[in-house]
């Protein structure tokens, strides 16, 4: 399997601006492969649309799937570059860990793309690259709420794992929560992923109104103050708007800023 992957990626790396088109024989010669092996790998790549074969010349070029992958890679790089100074500002102003999350490639989990930790000794530490289920946590729910209906339904069709005391595991309750997030333009959580951890997050939307990313903060409940929830949401919303404007994206308006994020433990709603 490792050899197949190595040969497959070696083939894709041959396609450059200087030589964008290759025959199977040329590829086999360049990589010291048997021609049938090169053609078999090219056929598999063609089926996945990573290469396209000209019906007349029989030469291969990169296909639509490879171009889409490149576009996604560039957009992620741009997103991180634009978001990092914003995350630093959000972490400094809020005093909490600031997070940039995106949907996974299959839209069934969240991926922490970047984070800036608070300098305070008591903090949330979430490593970039970590994936979390979409039904638990402020950033995850901010992503899920603005996905396509069929993607939301796919997440809801699976068992909703309980990660912590307040994880939403009921499909109806989660649907109501997602509608609430769409209505007010931001998400909150309290002990949905970890004991004593709360968070707020704001979605960043593409021109179709679908999720592109989310900016959020998270911290220990020892520093949670209901009087500061509105301030936190404004800080995160301003950060999300800065990132969105730089990339030609959008952020929904933030409403109901007086809503608590303490899970109702002090008489407020989650």
C-alpha cells in the first residue's frame, strides 16, 4: 500500500507548468515504472478525476479533482495567514484561548486549524489538527448550523456521543439548538466537551451562506462571568468579521447578546 501511494503521488508531482501533459509511457520512463503499472495508476486517478486524458492525443493532464484540491489548499493557507493576527487580538482582548475551526473534508467533524492560547496559567489547550464531533461545543455547533441540510441530517443520523455532562445527545434538541444559533448568529456551550469548559463562536460564511470556518474562544468556567458574555461575543464577532472581510466572506449579525452560556446552572439558558 505504501508503495502504491508513493507511486501515485510521484505521478501527480510530475505535472508542472513546464510539462503539464504526459503520456503513460513518458510517466513510466520518468519514474522507472513498468508501463502497465503507470497506466493502471493513471486509470485509477482518471476515475477519481485527478487526471484527465485527452481523447485525441491520449496525453494526461491534471483533472478537476486536483484543481479543486489545490484551491482548497490555497484557501486554507490564506485563511490561516489572515486569521492568525486576528486570533492573537481576540485572545488578548478576551483573555481566553482563541480558535479557528473548519469542517473536515467529509463535513462530519470539526478541525482545529489554528489557535492562540491565553497567557493565563489556567487555560484550554487544543492542538491544531485535532478533530471533534460537530454536535458538541460552540465552534462545532457554529459549523454544523450553517452546513447543507443533507450534511446536518447525516450528522444527526448517527448516535450523538456524550462527551461531557451537557453534550446534546437528542436529535430534536440539537435541531432546536442549531435553529437558535442561526437565528442569533453565534453559538455557545458549557461543559459540552470538557468539564468546566465554556465557549462562544461565530460562523464565517461563504457567498452561498454556507459555512467556511468559525472563530471562537474557550476557557475555564472559573473565569466565566454572565456579565461578560455580550462582551465576549462582540470581541469574537469583530474578529470573525475582520477575517471574513479580508477573504470576501460574510458573518451573520450577532443578536441576543444577553444570553448566558452557563448551561442554566445560574438560571440562564445554555
